[in-house]
């Protein structure tokens, strides 16, 4: 059976490349995926799959029945792009100024479309049902997953799987881990208000820049002195803006932006409490006022053990045991976590790095090894079928 699946995916690969390159040329930002949604729905219709649109915004879903009893497994791909100018010189570079698929979501969409077509063509060879989830707005909180769940996308679904094409891994490698895998993400905006004045008369001012400088240091103690050192966490201050192009004007206002990432609920709660306390007390110490907006984002991605073990065994069966690795915990976040808070499942990285694909995600020169889309499609197919197929038989067939 897997020989047939691999042959189908291989034959479909040139078409997957065309789909991905079309999407790459016409990217759409989060919450604006109108044309992308239509493209996906039209392709599903071509395959003979009835799609539902407008789920949780621009989300697209479809249910494929095998005709044989079995579980309902959901497969998810995200569709949105980023506000980044595409600086690549290639035939499929973005044609939309300032917007780019700089994270690989175009490849995720193409891979799931490929898996969908193979599922339809091989319905007599698998059991149960597969729900396709093409999700908008992964990049911007509150995220498309939450809205799609509120619209009932998980109703009747037993488990869910998703993949992320990941250039830090070489093409051909699949990696994930049981339990906490990707971090939660919370962001904060802070405005400090002091009293500006002459640089030669600092005693008459409340220097917002000095307050900000102290906070840049003090906030690092959240991780180094408050969180349990065996539980990973990070507090990053990414923006500090204060003053004008002057040598002798003390600014009355400073703006800071930062992110807080952890892997468990207790650490997440404590980190927020400490960030709020340190900001309050540091500003009070210098006599400054402030406004803090703390934005609660995605929870951590926590893979369930049974589903993780099973999908890795299935991936090893179809791609070979050397292709599967246990991943390290990683600080980037993913709103796939919302699905996993409700039903069992697993999120995996599929390696997409190599020559010509060495720039990091969210970089203006980002690209991926397109053959990784075929591997991603096979991982999705193996995930969909892993619960109803005898994996030792898969291994024997491969040999």
C-alpha cells in the first residue's frame, strides 16, 4: 500500500510545486486570505471534494469518507503570509509589495492539497474519515485556530496532526517530541512617562530612558531568579524607543515591547506576575508613570504521547527509520496548540533546509527545499492512517 502512496505523491509532486509557487507569488496577510481560500476550495472541488469556506474567517474545511468505519482524523495546514518584502531573485518571488510567504505556509497548503488528492484516489485502501483544515491567521494572535474551533471544526474529530516545513532541519528529516514541544507566547507593550528636560539639568527631570534601561536589565531576572531553572523560559525585550536626534534633551517618554515564552501554565502565570511587578516597582522607584498592555497569546504546543509515538512509527515506516528524530523543545510558538488543548494529536517538523534554503524563517530571502512538500504529504498521510494500519506490516512492505 505504501508503495502506491509514495508513487502517487511522487507523481503529484510537480503539481504541488506549481501550487506552492502560485501561492508564493500571491501571498495574503493574516485575516485577509480571501484569494488563498478560494484557490484551496477550487482545488478541492477539482479533486471531487466538497469544501466549506468561511470557517473562522477565511478557513476552509472538508471531510473525506473512506466508506469504511474508523476514526475521524484531522489534518491541518496554515495559509497566511507575513508583512515582509520578498528580496529573492527567482521566477516565483512575491508579486505583492511588502508581503511574503516567509515561513513556509504556502508549502504547508500545497502539501495538504497533495495529501487530500491522494486520499480521494485511494479511498478503498484506508479506513475512517479525514477532515482537512486549511487555517487562516496563524501568524497573528488570537489566531485562526481559535476561531475555527469556535465554528465547530473539531466536532466529531478524534485526533489531529499538523506539520511545519522547517529549514533548520535538512530536507528528509522528520522531528517532534512527546509532551511540551513549542512554547507559549505572550507579548507586552509598555509606555513609560517621565518628565523631560535639559541634559545638563537632570535633577529637574524624570528620565524615561533611564527607567527603560533599568527595566531592560531587571526584566531578565524573571528567568534567572524567579522561574524554576529546570523549566525553560525566556523574556525578550525587542523594542526600546526613547528620545530624538539630540545630545542634550532628556526624553519624557519611552516605549518598550517584549515577549514572554514558557512551556507550562505555572511558569507562564509566574512570569506574567513578575513582569508586571518589576515594571510597577521600577517605575515607582524613579517616579515615572506607565501604561502596560499584556497580551496573552498562544498556549504551548503539547503533543500527546500515544499519538506522537504512533505517528513517528508511521513516518519511519514510510520514510525510513533514519529520517525520524526526537526534536528539542523550541521557543517559537504555534496556534496549533489550541487544537491540542481539546483533542489528542501531534505537531511535527519536516526538514526543508539545504542548499538554496539556508535563510531563517521570517527572513526576506527565506525559501525552502520544495521536495520537502512531498515528504510532508507522506507524513500527513501516514498520520491519517496510523491508527487503523498495522505498522509492522508497513515496515515489512517497505523492506
